[in-house]
């Protein structure tokens, strides 16, 4: 048994080394998972602000009223308003803001019924029939690498990042994010941002400066995460409120060797396959990227505390300067022209 295990590890080592050299991908381990039923019994000892690693909470939103949302239901509650959506990988590449009628956008997402390939693949499956199976998600809990063939084709889509209070003001009570933060019962201000898009909608590498939990309400999503000290993701100065973006653009793997050569050696990375009802806890300043493998509706739940407001004062001062064009105008995730910047992520 020991000999067999050693041989298996040797094969995996050489497979991973080959993949890193050829496909420029770090090795990613499966994320820690906990069922919602167990999380509820342990919530007195799981304090978000004490936890330093990400965690996938399976089934945490299965009893949320929002879990029953359909595309038609969102369209009926959207009203006759124009929304702004991001096209391309705004965190790492050129920002392109698109203005679109909200109902029309939701209808286009509903009509996108494709089931795309996962952004994650086992090293031994690269170049095999399994690796080329773009019609199914690759499940399993062994080490995986980034399937750049999939990610490179995904970065051409468009997704809507919605403050639910702005675009869907009547639907807020159907989001039950406060249940995810029992330790904050004395200061229960919880807000939600939404991420809505079609199959293979991609969010590039970035880190949020606030603890949050991404909840998948509809569809399926892959996530990869790297710890805050991962200099190999090349943090950038591209401005976004309460966020650190990265230079590494996963949709352009041909540039990795020349421009971001340290990225394949990034350590501590983990991955998650998210199903409807799952919640992904993302600790402070952990870098992460997401790929929807179907059309998708998800929400980020932010728990606000007095300390968070104190710590954010300098960032909101910079945001004010940015909005009047005096700070990083044009080098940001919200401006692609001389138009005033739309509301930035995390400003909800």
C-alpha cells in the first residue's frame, strides 16, 4: 500500500510539473466543505473574523425564499430601467461598460441554456477524452489545475453586478444573508450584491477587503482562491473600491510565461464547485476568480461592523475623489470613457 501510494504521488508530481510547464497553472487543492446542518450547530465557535481560510457551506441557502427565484420572476420585478453590465475581464484587462435594458438582459440570460465545461481539470485528464468533455462538470475532490482552454473562451461574455436594493428594491426581504453571520447579531446590517450572467460568465482574479459569503441561488459555478500573501497573482493598482485587482489575466494564458512567470508556482490555492444553495465564505483579502458553468444568479452577502466603517474611511475618501475624476480615473473597473463612473463594486 505504501509503495502504491508513493508511486501514485510520483506520477502526480510529474503530471503536475508537466502541466505547470505547458499550461502555466498552479496546483489547486479542494476547499474545506461543511454541511449547513453542521455549520448551524457550530456557529457559536465559527466567527468569520477569526477564520483565515475559505470554506464551502453546502446547502446554506436551500431554505431562502430567493432560492425559488426564476428568470421570469426577476424580469417581472425589474421594472423599465437600464442597467450597466461589465463586458470582458474588467479586474485584469480593459474595462468595457455596457448599458442594457435590465429586462432584456435577464431574458438573454434565461435563454442561455448551455452547460459549459468546468474551469478545473485533473492534471492527468489534460489532453484526454475526459479533459475535452465540455458538456459535463468535472467533479471529484483530488488536486486540479486551471483548464485554460475553457477560461480563455469565457472571458468574452458580459455580466451584471447588481446592488439588489438598486435594481430589485422589493426583493431584499427574500435574501436571508443575516443567517450566515450569527456572530454579528448585535450589529446586523447585512447587504447584498448580485452577480447575474449567462453560461461561462467569468470574474477575474481580485481580492475584497471585507469578509463576505458568495451564495449560489441558481445554476452552477467554479471558484479558485489564493491566500492574501500570494504575490504570484501580481496585485495591480487598477482601482476599485474596497478591492485589490490583479495583473494576471486567466483568459490570456499565452501571456503568462512572458508577463507573469511566477503565477504557475503560486502556493496555497484551493478550488470549489458550487451548486444551487451553496455558500462560499471568502476571507479578508483572499484572491479569487469565478466561472459560471450554466446561466447563473448569485449574491454576495456582506456583514458590516463598526470596525469595518472605521477601517474604510480612507477608501471612501478615495472613492469620492475618484467619482469627481481626481483619482485613478480611467485606470479602474468602472470607467471606460469620459462618462461619470457608475457605482463601484462593494459601494452598495
